[in-house]
């Protein structure tokens, strides 16, 4: 079973502030097919700060609806 370690924040994989993992279940077969890292409140805060920064300072904010 593959283990995806860390959380994807600010365009890169980084370690979570938790060592906990959980089993990922295929909804069709209902069988486990991998493990993923559990994100914490601190990880969510970092992701929200990153998203806010991208929306207020990054090139993305200059995009039009048509882009």
C-alpha cells in the first residue's frame, strides 16, 4: 500500500505537524488502496495563509474570469 507522506501546501509537499496517518478506501471496491497523512489545524492554517497570499499577492489574482 502506498503512503503519501506530508501535506501539499504552497505548491510543495511538506511534512505535516502530525505523524498520524489514515487508510484511504476505494469507494467502488470498498478496499484499502493507500495511506495518507493526517493534517492538523496548524496545517490548515498554513494552507489558508498560502491561499490568501496567492489570492491577494500572486499572479493568479490578476486573472480574468475568462482565463
